[in-house]
């Protein structure tokens, strides 16, 4: 056991010596890079100075060889007297130095090339070592998970973790030397390509295949793309996360103090290039290249030919890209509190022993990446030319056309059924839960408007919406609403006729259903719905709800999708808070424009069509006014004591309509429509009464001239009885008008406002004037 322990200690010492030699080699390569950089700058500086002297001397060295020895064009040497020509001596020294450096130029270039090759080779070896270290750590962790018993195994695990941490620390230190050396020589692209080739491409090649893309779903639908990308990101983060964080912290530039951290567009340092950008050029570029290089994978991802598949592929890759910097630069594993305390104690103990030997590894640079650092890395990802080329591969306009065609077919089918069966045809083809939510939450009743609103909401679902197509989906929303508004306007104008299917049945398949659904069209007689006051009221109420929803509920749905409220989602939108607020405002203006024509349609529906239809229905009983005279002419009937039966039926259509649709009258309409109906009917009523009174007067004059007038029953003439009946009819009609205008509330304010309105209705005032002289007759009857 002693021999085994001694061998183990000797092996550890040998390993430590090898690590020290590798560390010295890496540091010497960085120093060589510094030396090479210094020589290159000296060479460039001397060349620039010689060029400047040549331009200033008008020919320089060529003129120095012409003329006598005492000529002015001879370049002085360093031995010349400074008092005689000090400037010429300096110029000569510069020329001598430049000639010397020019002779060394090939060797300097060779030194640069050799140093870069050594650094690249060293970097690739360190990357391979990091991969093996990550694999050993993973294998050791799996073995420990299966066998953890007793304090001995726990101590061994802590020791193993401590050794691995020491190896990772030394590895990062050597990686830093190699990366900084390549950065000094301007060969950061070599470091990035080496990392991509040695570290990332093996991972990508082992996971990316057509079989893996279709894993978990039918062939061609790329059901496994999301999990494949997630697996790649997690693997890279676990194996090379420390290297990526180390490089990011070493080469990224901090945001200036006076710079607004929320101003993405104004912060030039957010996308400032780095000497070595492993996250962008080392990870994302090879992944994007692999996706776009293979013809089969490229076709399956970017051109699937199916809208749902393309949307899912785009969302998966967009999510992968938007979260790539955070997944790679955020720590992946965190030890438990007990393990962290144990490791800290071991490190302190080991540190005390190592400090005596001169090892100051605990003082090494450790990158401290903040949220702002990760956002800058993400901005560089989006700004890279490979990302721009990647986004150009998506044929998003074609995707939008496919989606919009689905929505228009759905809406056109609904409009066709409404035209055949009427407004209450069951045309909804979405989910029943969505229909119930729209009906109960928003108040829609007509199935066509439920179908329209569900189609509008479907545009912004996570399975349909794509952020680059925001402007197109907004335009599509406006077009769908405009299609329905045009259909309504055509009906109000009498251009669209409902029904008239002729008893034929048709069958149509509704897209989105699993099976074809046979739609039986009910045989409805032809009619124009603008002649049905109930249809007009219901449709105008639906339009009012739609207008309100477009400016409130629907706007919130759009804004929550385009401008998400949570910070994590906002960062993936690549917009600043001020830009998101501007997007919300623009969406509000666009949707307001979509509902611009609704108020005029609603106003016309109530103030013209509803008023005209109700006035026509209410005026129908007025034909009975002429029969009042016949009731008392030469019949010897007693004077009337109550209103005629037809009076109660005059305003009955208005009363019934108002009772049914009072709660569904648009707020902007108010009671003006009701006053217009009453005014129109009152005018017609007054005209009929005026005509009857004129006829009665002519009859009385004719009887008086023939001296045949005599008093009838009750001491009244037939003409007086007719006038009294008209007075009683007017009183009854006026009371019903007052009840309608007061709204049946019965309070004093309602009665006073109703009285004021009644005083402004010309027909009522005229009725009172026409029947005023019969009031004395009414009082005489009352006294009896």
C-alpha cells in the first residue's frame, strides 16, 4: 500500500510538472506574440516615416546620389555635427533604421506566421483537452451517482472535484494565453475557426441529421428540431461554457458610463466587433452554416411547403438564436451548499500549502459577466452577416400568403352561408371553448362576428404569428374587418339579398376539421335584411362591440404578442422599451383605422333605417283615423268617454322594439332615434287629424246651410262628438309618448325631460292645437 501510495504521489507530481511546462509554453507563446507585434509595428512605423520623408524631399534617395559631394541633396549621417544640420542627422538615422528593418522584414513575417501557427496548434490541443476533461467529469459524475456510500466516497468526490477545478483553472489560463496571443497578431478569426472546427462541428455533426429532425413525428415535419437545437445548446454550454465565458469577459468592451443602457440603437458598443468572438463566430456561425449547407436539411427546415411546419421551424430556430447567448454564457451547474462549503475549505487548505511554493492561481482573472454583457453578446449575434443571410433564407411572404388564404377562405365560407340562411346561421368553425369565451367575455351573439373575431385572434397565436410579419398580420386584420364591413354596407344599401337557395342542398368541407362536415343549407325565402328592423338592430350592436374590441381587447392581444410585458420576452424582441411603446401606438392607430367606418354604419342603421321602418309600422294604424267620423255620423251614439282602440296600437311596434333592444342600443346613438320615430309618426297623425277635422267642418257647414242640423244624443252634434273623440285619442297618444320618452323610470327628472322633449316635437304640438277646442266638450262631459 505504501508503494502504491508513493507511485500515486509520483504520478501526481509528474502530472503537475507537465502542467507547469504546458503553462510556461503557453505564456512563452503569448510573449512571442507580443515581441512579434512590437517588431511588426516598428516595421510599419519606419515604413510610414520613410514614405513621409520621401514625399517631403521630392524624390529623397534618388536625388541624394546626384551632384557633388558637397551638394545639398546628400543625406547626412549620424556622425554629422548636430549644430550644422541636426534635422538631416535624424532623417538619416530613420533611413538607416528602415533599411535595417526592411532586410529583417521576411524574417519578421516568418516569425509572425510561425507564432500564429504555434498558437493555433496550441489552442486546438487545449480545446481537445477541454473536451476530454468535460467527458471525464461527466463519466465520473455518473459513476459517483451510482456509488455514494460513506464518508470516504464523499471525501474522494471532493478531492476529485478539486483536482478537476484546478485542471480547469490551468486550462483556462493557457487558453487565455493562446487567445490573447492570436488577438495581438490580429488572428482572432483563426481562433474562432479553430474553436468552431475542433469544438463545435463534432457536436453538430453527431446530432444534426434528417432522422433526428423528424424524430418524434411524421417524416418531413421536423418535429425534433426544437429538441435537437436545445440539445446542441446545452451540450456546448456544459462542455465549453467556462471557455466561452472566459473569452467573453476578456475581449468584450464595457458600456460607457454616460451611455443609456436601454438605448439599443444608440449604443454602438453593443455590436462593436471583438478581437475574438467565440459565441458568434465560434458557435453560431458553424451551426447556421451546417443548417444551410446540407441540401436535405436546408429543404426540410426552410422550405417545407406546409405553413404549420415552416412556422414551427422558424419559431424553434428563432428561440434558439434569441436564447443562445444566455444559454452559453450563464453558469450551467451549481454545486449544493454543502458541497460548495467543502470545496471552499479544501481550496483554502490547498491554497495555504501552495502559496508557500509561489502558486497564485487564486488570484487569476475570473470573468464577471453581467446581464448587460450577455445582451451585448446577443446583439453581436443578430448583427453578424451570417445571421442576416440566415434570415434571408426564410420565405416569409409566402408563409403569410398561405396563412391569409386560410383566414379568407374561412370568412368567405361564413359569408356565403349567412347570405343563404340569414344572420343567425351557425357558421363558426373554431373551437367551442373559444366561441364560449368570445360570447361570454365580449358579448358577441351573431355567429358570423364570432367567426370573424376568432379569425382575428388566430393571427396572433403562438402557432401562427411570426414577428417579422407583424405589419402583414396587422394589414390582414384590417382587410378581414373591411371585408365584413363591406358585406354589411351592401346589405344596408339593399344590394345583397338573403335566402333564395331554391331548396338546394350543398356540401362543403370546412378546413381545420378532421373530417368533412356536410352543411345543410336551409331553404329561406328571399328577402333584404335592411327591411327587418330586428336584423338592423342586432347587426349594429355587433358592429359596436367589434369597434370597442378592436380598440381595447384585440389591441391588448396584439400588443401582448408583439410587445410582451415580461422582461425576458422583451429582450428576445430586439427592441428597446421606447420602441415597444411606439409599436403599441402604431398598432393602435392601424386598428383604429380598421374600425373607422363602423360608427357611420351604426349611425345610419339607427337614425335612418330603424327610424324609417318603425315609423312605417307605427303609421299603419293611422288609417283608422278616418273611421272616427263614420262612427258618429248619423248614428245617434252617446259622446265618447275613452280613446279609440287603434290609438294603443300606434306606438306598439316602437314600444316592443324598445323593450327588446333598449339594452343593445349603441351608447353613441342615445334616444335620438326614438324621438325621430315619434316625431315622424306624430307628423303623420297630425296630418290625418287635420284632414279629418277639415272634413267634419265642411260637413257641418253643408248641414247648416240646408237647415238640417239638429242636436243628437247628449246635446252634441256629430261633429262635436268626433272632435271630442280626437281629443281623447290625442290624450292617450300623448301619455304613451311621454312613457316612451321617460323610459318608464317614473322619476321627476325623467318626466320633466320627457315633457321638454315633447314640447320640441312639432307633430305633438300641432295635435294639441288641433284638438284644443274639444277640451271644453271634455270638461262638459266630465261634469255630467
